[in-house]
C-alpha cells in the first residue's frame, strides 16, 4: 500500500502531496491540467527513464518520493537494503536538469535497478494504452500463463533455459560440422609447423650456450694470446717468472721468521701465493690447449643459431614463444583429431536436451489447455458485469509457427464476439477501444481473483508476494461512457476490495465510486504555470462531479445527478 506520494518541481508541479487511502483512489482534473504528471512520477519510482526537460524551470532539481507499507517479504532483515528497524519502505528519486538522476531506498543511496526491482513488486502500472498490448500474441500467452499460477512460471523458466541450451548445442554441432572440410587442411599445416619445430628442437638453454660458444670461437686467437701471456708471466718455460720470485721471497722470509716468529704468518702467505700462481699458470695452459676447436665448428654454431632465429621470427620473437606455439599446435591438433568424437558427444547432449524440452513443452501445453476454458468462462462472467452481457470470449491454444520458442511451442489467441449472434473473432480485429479496456479489466479481476493454480497476475507483472500492492490505471476507461462507465466504476471498486487502486480518470461514473478523491488544477496565471493537487471531500466531490458532467457550477440538475452517482456507487 502506498501511504504518501510527494512530488516537487516536476514540470508544472511545484509541490504536490497525496495521502492515498485503501481501496479505490481517483485523480481527476481538466484536460491538460497535468494528470499524467503523477503517472510519470510513479514511473520514476519504478526506475523508469527520466525524460529530458522534466525539471521545472528555475528549479535546481525534481524530487519524487513514495512512502509504502513495509511488505512482509522485506521486513525483519529480509533485505540488506532496508534498515532492520524500518517501519515503512521509502523509495525516492532525484532528477537534475542535465538528466542525471539518483535513487534512494529508505534514505540510503541505491541504484535505479533497486527501484525497478522493489517498485515492480509494490506497484503495477497500467497506462492509457496498456489495453492495446492485449492485441499482441505474446501478451495473450503471458496472461494465460499467469492465470495458470506460479507452477506455470517455473515451467516457463525451465523451458527458456532448456531451449537456450538446445540452440547452443545446435550451433556447436553446426560449427563442428562446418569446419569438417577445412579440418584436414588445418591438420596438414599444424603437422608441418610441428615437424619444423621438433626437427630443430630448440631450447632456451641451448640457445644461451650456443651464443656463448660463438663468442669464444669468434675471438679464439685473442683469448689464446691473453691466456698464454698470463701463464708465461707466472711460470715461463725458460727463466724466472712470478712463481719463482715468490718462492725466493718466501724462502728469505722463512729464514727471518726463525729469528722473529711475528714474520711466520707472512711467510706462510707468500708460500700460499707461490703455489696459487703455479696452479693458475697450469690452468691457463690447459685453457689454451682447450681452445683448439674442431674445423668448421663456428659455421655449425652459426647455422644452428640461424635456425633458431628463423623459428623465432616466424612464431613470435623468441624461443619461449616458439615452444608455446608448438604446444598450442599440439592442443589444436588434438582437438581437431577429436572432432568426430566431440560431434558424437554433442549430438548425444542435444538429443537429451530436445527430449527434456519436449517434456517441458508438453507440461506447458497441458496446463494451458486446462486453464484456457476456465479463463474464458471467468472473463465472460466479468464482462457481463461490465455491460457486455451476451459477449463471447474464447482462449484458443494452438501451435506456433516455427516450432519451439523460449515459451514453448504454443500460440494463444484471444477471441471475442462483443454482441450475440456473431462468431468470435481475434481480439485485435474485432474489439473497439472501449471493449479492449473492459476486457483488460476483466482479465485483471480474473487474475487477481486467482486462477486454477491459485493465481498469478495478468502478464505475470507482480508475483504472489506482491499481492495487495498498488494498481495504477491511467485513463484505461478511455472510449467508455454512459451505463458502461458506471459498470466500470463499480467493477474498479470491487477490484479495490482488499487492495489499493489509483485511477486517473475523466469519467464521473468512475470517480463517484472512489473512496478517496483528488483533483489536479493548473493555474495559468503564473509564469510558468503551476499545477496543484487537492484532496476533495463532501460538497467538493459533488462540485468536481458536476464539472466532469460538463455542467455549470450552479446547475442544480447536475448537482442532483452527481449526488445520485455517489449514492449509486
């Protein structure tokens, strides 16, 4: 239930506060006064898109706020967006002139998606052209499924999932079979590239070793000369070198250490240096001998590195990339070799999914065929209450063209004969605007009253947890007048029993049935013009009904007619 609606600076509406009551609430006013502004305000609370230019001229922002009764499914910490101690649910939306908006839930910043999710379960909006959606086959199917109850919605969700799976598997098989012709060519290319890499068998370690060896081979003479000169300086074949000099120095220092023990450590160090120099000289001569490479070794190393370089250029710039490419080729080759096995496996999955889809489709169809005559009978009964006694209404369930879809393979067509003696025809071809409005009201009443599955709502717009939420009708009584209008008013009042309805109307017969009456008035003497909303009671309601009847304020006959409308309601 919506306790209060507050609107600030929305187009012509500077400030409006509506405190709605239970049952039927109506909003009336002259054409152009701005009745649809409130409908747009409610749409903003539902997360709707803010139209450009909706902020009142000169205002910093527009603001819409709705205070709702806290539903049981949100209370006691049932939703982290709602404070645990919240007594009411407050949805709000700010709109700035540049089109930016901000949403709030219970005073906390939220997303537009939060408003859309919460608002859609608290409020169902039926615009002045909503009844025309009934001419769409998809809307008719949705309405029948909603009448079938919540179990049907579960079947629909399962059907949508399994149908999507079937389509995905079909696409996978098509892709696998479509690649069959190119598979052999791709396998040949993969085999060629793998043979090329495997024949060379490069590794990063070998590449580093070859580069080092190439440098040694390129500078072999320089290395030999340097090592030989150093070895000769340490221990020449003829004459004394560094080693001999160190030996003499060590001998002299040992003799002196006999007189002064403090020199003994230094003598030992000199002896160690002598032996170290001899070892270094020996290793240098061994190094020189090892520099002798087999003839043509440098050419072999260069060829090997050139082969590495060709692979690197071809496959990504380095040996690591070459090896990664080889691994990728092996995986791709395996996948192609397993393609036939994959096709067989996917075909098995597809067969199973099609079988499941067939089963769910049969369950959907069975529920629809059981519910169709029950929905039709209930609508006929309601239409009789809406001044369409004798009208025939049928719900035809057939098979859709093209077979299965996300909602099954059934098509639904609403058929109507507004007057006796004529065969029923498609609703979209036979019904007038006023008749469509009454059919929609009849369907709404039937759905709210519960179908064979303990009832969802028409079109599945609000689930069972949203039962008792606000229904908003924006001039759905268009095209209706006279006794029919009175019947619609009575019907709306009956529909409002146990729930809350806000009806924006231009019919006095409908307005007279309201428990709460609001009037919207535009003051054009101000610039820009200002629209205000007032709550009417007593004689004010009578005066508004007189205006809606098109009579002058002093017309006593119109006053009497207005009071008669109120008594009759």
